[in-house]
C-alpha cells in the first residue's frame, strides 16, 4: 500500500523525506512512477492530470499540497466519493500576511512613485496621505484574509472585509455577497484579494467592478490570477483610475514572457511566492489525514465540493 506524491519538482525530495520520516513503513511513490495503481491509497499533490485519480481503485483521500484546490476541480471526472483536504498551516498564514503587509505598506508609503523619482534622480516630496485615511479592504475572510486583517489592525488603517456569507470581525467593517460588493469596493483604497478561485469568483474583478474602486486605488492579488480580468486591470491602470497593482498569481503560470504585466510601470510581479507550502510545518496534518483516510474518519481541512473551497 502506498502514498502517491506529485509536487513541484524542486520540492519533491523535501516532501518525500518529510513523509517517509513520519510514516515509517509506508511507501511514498513519486508521480509519474505510479507502480501498481491498485496499491495507491492516498494522493498528495498539486494538479494531478485530469482523469488520473480515477485510475486508482483503492484511493481513499486526496490531499492538496496548497491552500487552494481549484487545481483539483479542473478534473471533470474527479471520483465522487473522494474526500479532498487542503492545507491550513499557521506558518503559511503568517507568511501570506507578511507579503500582504509588504504591499499594503509599499502602496501606502507611495514607494512605487518614490522609486520612479529615484530613477529620474529627482528629490521631490509627494503629498502624503494619513494612514487614518487609507482604507484597506480584504476580499476573503477565511484563514488568510482573517489573519491579514488582524495584523493590519495594528497599523490603524480603516479596514473592511468581504466574504460570501455575513461575518462579524472586530475592528473591521464587513460586507457580504453580491449586494455588499459595490459598497465594499467603493470604500477601498487598497484592495487585497485573498479569495479562492471558484465558478463564482472567476473574473469577478472585471472592468465594471474594478471601476467601483475610488480613483487612485491599488490592487493586491495573492488569491488566484483568474479572479482578475487582465486587460481590464491594465486598461484601468492606463487610464489612471487605478494607481498600481501587486500581483503574485496569474491566469497562466509561469506568466508568459510577453505578458504586458512584466513591463507595465504600475505593476509589481511576484512569481507565486507570497506563501509557499512548507514541508516541515505542513507534513503533520498530511500524515494525520492519511491516517484518517485509511480509518474512514473525516479529514482535517476538508473541502466542500459544492462551494469548491
Ligand atoms: P478559506 O479559509 O477557504 O477562505 C476563503 C474566503 O473566501 C472565505 O471568507 C469565503 O467566504 C470567501 N469566498 C469564497 N467564495 C466567495 C464568493 N463567491 N464571494 C465572496 N467571498 C467568497 O481560504 P484561505 O485559506 O483563506 O485561502 C484563500 C485562497 O488564497 C486560496 O484558495 C488560494 O487560492 C489562495 N492562496 C494563495 C497562495 C499564494 O501563494 N499566492 C497561498 C495560499 C493560498 P465565507 O467565509 O463566507 O465562506
Ligand atoms: C498556493 O497558491 C496555495 O494555494 O497554497
């Protein structure tokens, strides 16, 4: 009986060692060296090719190697009985919060403008904006969005959050659902997108909705690239309605070499590194989920197939 691991090739050895160390006697096979498919009981990984999971008749659980599971739902023939778990790891959550803070502070402190002035060799003071007037809004009030907001509170920005279902969060003005989106965006100078990609969130930030942001607003996206319509974001940056964007996730990754984001003066590109899954801290929950899957117990951080997150 075996676990099948499919990770980023750069990480595979780390994951293999971490799982093997914690599960002595359990064979860890590395995709695509599957061996006898009837021996695979648990899959751990990222973006198994559509249709492949159907080929393991004794499969009892699927563990995403990330917090997001949109890569799982790309499979149109995902076995219906299969429980799916995602990573929720305090290390990853804190890592994401730090990336969010880096970019909120970057935009609040007008760092992109000061870098442009530096490139021109110009000593010039821009009119400052008080942090008490810089309204930050976070889309997604789950593990990541909730933690980012808790940390952002220490900076004193007026905060808001938007989620699918109504929430109460200390010190945060909350909005929910379709009806809450326009008022949420209209009061947000720095928008942080930490939503999962689902049929309901794909292309959510299109020209119409991005235009609800106030003039000069900045967009930070670490959720998924497909939340945003690229051309619409670029058009609003070019028109001056939006002031800047910091993007860690893209519709296609790696970002195509000729994509306009690379060279756009108002776009900061990061190669999907805001919060990586770390084997040392995430392995214990995977090992526990392996045990649970075999015992027929509910997995930790189980994904809701209807909601798709
Ligand atoms: P989570 O705990 O499941 O939280 C998701 C949040 O999004 C919830 O508050 C949920 O609302 C809200 N939401 C979902 N669908 C919505 C909709 N249609 N309208 C409004 N709100 C909606 O997820 P998480 O752990 O915070 O992770 C969020 C995403 O971050 C992941 O799915 C992944 O795509 C991304 N991520 C990126 C990186 C990276 O390195 N860039 C790393 C980790 C994760 P409710 O509270 O009402 O359910
Ligand atoms: C990374 O993008 C993740 O979903 O964990």
